[in-house]
C-alpha cells in the first residue's frame, strides 16, 4: 500500500530504534530533569518537528546532498555542535529561577512568560534535531528498505514512513519526559539542587555537542 513494503516490520523497527538511547533521548531527559515537565514536553514537540523536517528533506532528496557532499555534511555538523554547546553554556551560566525576587517579578505575567519559555524550548528542540546530519543520513539509509523502488510516488511513501516514525518517537519521548520530570520534581524544589541540575545539564549539552563534532559521516 502506497509503495510501502512490510509496514508492520517498519513500525516494530521504529519502536526499537526509538527505545535505543541517543542524542534526542538525552536532550529530552536533561531538559525534563533540569526544567520540569513542561520543558520536557516542549522539547519532545521540537524534536518531533525536527524529525518531520528530516522526513521532508529525505522525500525531496535534499538528504542526498549531505550524503554526497563532505563540505555540506561538515557545515551542518559544525552548526549543530555549536548550537548544543551554546545551550550548554547558557545553562551553566544561568541564574537560579527559584529565587524569591524572580518569582515576585514574574507573578503578574506568569501565563505569558510560560508561553514565551515554551516557544523558546520548542525552537531549540527543532534546531537541535534539524542540525544533526546523522539524523538526515539515517532517514535516507533506513526508509528506502521499506519502499518499493518501482512505486511512482516515492515521496508519498517517505512521508508516510516519516509520520509513522515521528508518531512512535513522540509517544516514547513523551513518556520519557514525564517520567524524568516526575523523578526530579522534589529535587528541583530545592534552589541549590536546581542550580546543580542546571550545571549538570549544561555539561551534558556541551558533551553532546562535542560528540556530534567528533562523529564522521
């Protein structure tokens, strides 16, 4: 159907791949632990959107550029690694958000502040995923195994598989974010521990950036 072969096998493989710890999982867990449930969910939405962007790139054939051009691959990799390190640095140098002064200054505009923060975290999740060339190359290598090469509308097949992969990933990552946030709720109630969690999270982000920087195509 729609040029897809062994769709059930694809779904099972997608679930197993989602369960495998990776950069996205670490990013979501770190956000959830350091900033809470809402931040984790916004991160999941951002990562899922990034996966859909990669699906569109793969369907349009843009991922082939990354596969065949070392310069393009390196450029995207450097941008992604730099962005992760930037986020890590921001968390390392951020001030404690639980201070009384901060709460008093934000008390009159809590709803709007949450919306702005959520949008910011969502954007960061999208950029973190989109600027990881490994994801683009993975889609390009994995999806065609389940697509009939003779099917005239291969782009449609890519989109369906991409939506399926994004859906399974969204479900798993949401569970991951909620569990991580629940585990760390009591810890974050203590200002000094929240500061420590932010510092640890910052180091994790920088570590992820360095890891991406050292990976090869």
